[in-house]
């Protein structure tokens, strides 16, 4: 384990640190509570802290309280070292946030036993964190394509809308729909359709920047959120996606299938709050312009707010944005 040892007695500190390293632990040592807190603030969070009660600067109980006050790091198992032996001190140490209590002088074998007990708690905590993270990812992820699900991509869009408004940056989004996808399912089965969806998602993600987001908006619809992306950048990206999806056939049941995608792109640049429903409707509206004009293309709409707080979209030829 990674263990922080804090004690102003050099003999005790040397003895404990030496033995902990012999036992295979990664040890950080400090001689007072203030320097220990600076270590913790720098991000070197230990699994276990062995803390003396009486020290210069922050004493043991005060350091325990500051550690327990943090909510941005994993749980630290704290063992308090002290020469005090009365019940009131034991209760005070535990109330301050200590998990265990070791009175001086102590046997190293007893310290080892306390650390083994602490390790069980640390391991359980890590398992709980891992399980919670797994559940969080599962709640956000589309189980088939492994991209964000409908709720998660909408939440991402809401966060990026707030950021765009706060930082006065443009925000673009792409709404993409696979052309004639029902024919794939009807002709080759849903397993083949699932294979196509997974591969389309992979190709789309490959085209995006690391801080862009993509989610499965519907059955064969995908929503992409592009922070700090102007109209020309968004249209170029949509064109790359169109080529990436359609250029290479999909191999299904020893048959090469060509799949194309229609995309509606919209951009918001006004420094005011953005209505998410109208923004998505703007992309959806030009998406269906593509559908009605032959599919496998990209259309763009600039989104505007008027003085009377109404909204409208202005359809602009994507070719004019590439110039």
C-alpha cells in the first residue's frame, strides 16, 4: 500500500518507515501535520495514514478532520499514534476521523496486524469505487455500440451549451441518420444490422476530436456534439464522416454492403442561452432536406435568435462554407 507516516519523533518515524518499507509498502514520511497536509494537497493521496497525535502545526486530530473533509479523493484509512491511553482521548481520536488507535510504545507486529485490517477496508473501498464506476458507465453507455446513450448525449449537449454560453464560444452539432437501414435488417437480419451499427459508430468516433462527443440518439440516428466548432469546421467534419461511412463496404454474411449516411449540421454563435429543443430541431430539419434530396449528403443551418426572443434557422449551402 501507499502509506503516509507523520511523526515529529525522529526515532519513531525512522523505525516505522524502515519497517514499512521492509514489508513492501510505498512510504511517504513527514515530521509535522502542516507538511503532511501539503503532501495531500499535491495529490499524493495514500491508502493509509499513520498519524502522531501531538505534532507541530496541525496536530493528529486536526489533520484527521482535514482529511475527512475532502470529498475529491478516495478514502484514507487513518491509524492514530499517541501516548495517551485514557478512554476520553480514544473517543476524541475516533471522533476526529481516525479508524484505529495505537498507543506508544507499540510492537511492530501489532502495527502490522492493524495495517492488514486497514488493507481489507482499503481493498473493499476500491472494489466499491470500481463497481460504482462500472454502473455509472453502464448507465451512460449504449450497450451495443459502446457510445453514449440517448440520455447521456443529451446531458452532454446541455453541459456544452452552458460552457459555450459562459465562454462565448461557438457550438455545433451533427444529427446523422443511416440511409435505408431498415432494408439491412429486413434483408440480412438484426444481427447483421447490429454489426453495421457497431462499425458505423467506430468509423464516426475515429473522425471526431478527442473532446467531441457522440451518442446514439435513436435506432440508427447519431448525435454528435462539437464544442468550440464553427460552421465551416462542423461541415468539414460531417463530410469526413460521410466519406468514412460510405467509402468502405461493410462485410455481412460474405456480402459487401454499402451504407450511406445523411447529416444535418447546425451551429450556434450568439452569446445567449441556447434552447436545446430548437437547436436539435434545426439539425433535424436540414437532415430531412438531405433525405428528401437524394440522401448521402450534408446540409447546414445557421441558428439565430431574434430580438423578440423567437428563433429561426437559415439554411446555407455547405459548399459556401468550405470556401
